[in-house]
């Protein structure tokens, strides 16, 4: 009876030692030393508690490892999805640009070079040796390839239409930003009014020299 009480008291002390309380590094080391000794102890209760403690640590470790692996797989999967979406977007943008450039290549037509005698400004003094001239090169963007073909076929008539537009242009209008916009819009309106079908969508200046 006395021996059993002594063993029970000893087991109780062991359980108190293994109760989860704030443990300092040195106490933690002592705890593992006692648990390791408890594995080889004669007392079955102490040995059982030691095995349970080690088993719990092992289980927590396994859960931590599996959780970390799952987390890494999820992160890797998200990165792969993001990369795939980014690649698809880049490919989509690339093909869209290729289609745009291909379409534009077939809807652009060169109108050629034009030498303009600019209209003199009011109160403008004539300077000897200075010509009031400009040289401009134009390219038209058509709505369809068929419109471009029609423009190319009737390029001489197109140039006549543009020459009439250029007769009323002065230096200031040709140089200023707002003046250029008005000139380009006038050219577009004049050509669209002359075309039997289709239309000119834009006018591009490839070269502009004002003397």
C-alpha cells in the first residue's frame, strides 16, 4: 500500500513536470532530458507519459510538415496560374497588334509629295532670297483595301483635289498644331466628298519642310 502511494505520488510529480507552462530554454532542455530518461524508467506511468509526450511532438511535427507542403503547392499553383494568365494576355496583345498592323498595311496608300506655294500673311514683308514654299508628303488611311485600290487607280484626280486645298494655306496655319488639324480634316472631307464609296479615315504626314 505504501509502495503504491509512493508510485502514485511520483507519477503525479511527473505529470506536474509535464504540465504546459511558460518554459525557459534551460527548463525546456531539462524537460527533454527527463522525458528521455522516462522512456527507460521502471515506472510504467512515467514511461507512458514520456511516450505520449514524444508521440504528440511527432504528430505536431507531421502536421506542420504536411501543412507547409500544402502551402508551398498552393503558392506554386497560384504562381503558375498567374504566369499562364500573363502569358495568355501577352499573346493576345501580340496577335492583336499583328492583326492591326497587317490590316493597316493593306489600308494605307501613298498620296505622294506636294510642293506648296504658301499664301502670304497679312502685312508680311517679302525678304529677298527667302521663298514662301513648303514640301509635304502624305499617306492616307482607307476604311477598306478596296477603297485604297480605288485611290491608287485615280491618284491623279486625288492629287488635283489636294492641290486645290493647298492653295489656301499660309505658313502659320501649316506650322501651328491647330492649323495642321484643320488642314488634315479639310483633306479628309474633300476626298470623302469625291469618293463614290468608301472613305478616308486619316491622313498622315510623312515629311514636312517649310522654307
